[in-house]
C-alpha cells in the first residue's frame, strides 16, 4: 500500500509495473466491468461475423446471373426512413440508459417503449422491402448477388428482432425487480448490443444500398 | 472499488459503454451531439449518392469515408469508447476486432479479384472439358 500511496493511480492504471501487481493486486475487477468487457468481446466477434457476410457480398455483388441488380431493386426513400428509425432508436436507448442510472422507472419505460416502436417500424419496413423483392421474382434463390444480399441484410434484421425481444424482457425485469445491480448489468449489455446494431446498419446502408443503387 | 486511502482517481478500468457518474444534462447533451453529427453524416451520404454536383468517381470513396466517420461518432458518443487510460482494454479489444475485419474483407476482395483476373473465361473452360 505504501508505494501506491506515494504514486498517483493514473501513472500506472493497469498495474503493468512488474512485481507490484503480484504482491498487492486488489483482486478481480468489479462484476460490472467483467460482464461489460465479456459482452464487448462477444460484440466484436459478432462484428467479425458480419465482416464475413460483407466480404461475400462485396465479392458477389456483380454476379446477378441475368437477374435484377441493386440499382433496379433498391428504394432509397424506404432505406432513408429505416435509417432514421434505427438512428433515433439508438438515441432513445441512450435516454433509457440515463434514466436507468438515475433510477426513474417511468422515464425508463417510456424511452424503452419508444426504442421498441422505432425498432418495430424498422423491421416492418425491411419486411415489406423483402416481400416486395420476392414478389418481383428477386428472391434469395434468383442470383448469387441476391443470396448474399438477403444473408447480410437478413442477418442484421434477425439481430434487431432478437434485440427487440431482449428489450421487452428488460422492460419487464425492471418493472418487476427494479434497478438492481444485476439488472443494471443486463441493461449495460443491452445498450451495447443496440448501439452496435446501429453501427452495423451504417455499414449496411452505405455499402449495400448507397453504393449499390447509384454509381 | 479501490482500497487505497490516497487514491482519489477514478477506478482503473471502465466497462465498455459506461460513461461514469456525471451531470444528467451533460450526458444528455453528449447523446444529442452524437445524434446531430450522425444525422448530418447520414444526410450527407444520402445526398451525395443521388447528386450529380460532384465528380462521379469520387462518390464511392466519399460514401465509405462518411460511413467510417459515422461509425466513429457512434463509438464515441453512444458507446463511450474513449482514448483515456481507463478505456485501454476496451480500445485494445476493438483494435484487434478491426484488424480481423480488415483482414477478412480486404483479403477476400484481393484474393477473389486476383482469381477472377487469372481465370480463363468460362466458355473456353467449358470447351477444354469436352
């Protein structure tokens, strides 16, 4: 303890200073950090999985096998509304995080409900788009391009669906159990998940829709 | 978390996504700034994709750059990943993830373009198999 007392904590925040770490370590990190960090690793591996889908899409984007190309299919107005929904839901998710930290039940439930509605609107628009493509004979079996498109965008849609189920679970848990420490950890992970989905959507609308539709 | 008597500094690590205890109004302002920047970058992306006001070959590059900038905005303002020492572990994990992403996407495009370039046109290949 004496060395630590003479030494400001920010000089060696990770105790990389050799022997000192072994002799007077404080023990494992708090549960909130362990949980959050573990979930962060999972999210990064999820992003690596998405990068594989992006790579296959980029390789197959021109293999339309005589079928429709992205420029003929995509409706940018609908994509812009989807993007607005997801972006606003990321913001309301942030509001829910703040409300949970100051333990305001009503504000938290309102922010989460708004997030849920925006997420459902996103899913409805995406479902309508997919149904429209299939009705026009541009289903996932039509060409390698469309297989890659439905895999990539559909996988993101599945993540949003899972996120909405998680969101409803968190609303119920906070309602029933209050802002306990374990519930707060789950909320931290949920917020990370939801914001990460928005980051992946930024890549999707840029690479798939904007690059695919015009130029 | 720390039992050091003289340790008045913040905890040595911060969970990813944690902002720490701060003034609610400041935190709200952070999210609002993030939303504003993200909306601005998204709107620019959609505008550039449909316009003929700029040199056409620059459009794909501009869209990619805007997308990367927006991901940065999301990381900083929504996920609260910072460059501070309490975030070093989170940034290291992120950097490793980005390395894999770059290798997977860049490597796939490189290899497939190379194969595409070196492969005989499909009709000639069919001829040879007869």
